[in-house]
């Protein structure tokens, strides 16, 4: 039986493919860029209005705080994605060894 049928959208189908990909560019960098593009698009429209309402000092302070929070959230999303993939791969390998 093919184990990829037991897990929807299984990312790997063999033990050789289940090895984690090496390299920063293939993993976290691409994930981070996709998330960054999603956040940056909406900010271009709202920033002028936010600065006009808050002023330069408060606007800049809030911008830095929000940028730090956004960076932290993006990193958490990427880490979560990697953990989910690791768990799926571990389960697939365990099922393959049991059968």
C-alpha cells in the first residue's frame, strides 16, 4: 500500500525524500519572503494615513514596535511549518517501517 494515500498532501513519498533539506535558501528564507510579501502589500496603503493621524514621533515608535512583533510572528509561523512537516515525515517513516 502507498503511504502517501494515508496522509493528505504528503510532502514526501520515500525515505530518501523524507530527509530534511539542507540550506538556508531552500527553507526558511523562501518561507519568510512569502510571509513578508503578504504583510508589506497592505502597509503601503495604510502608512500615510497612520502617520497623518499619529504624528512623526508616535508613528515611528509604533512602526518599530509593530515591525518587531511582525518579525516575531513571521518566525513563529515558519517554525510551526517546519515542525508540522517533521511530524508528518516521522509518521510516514514509522508507518512505512511497520508495514
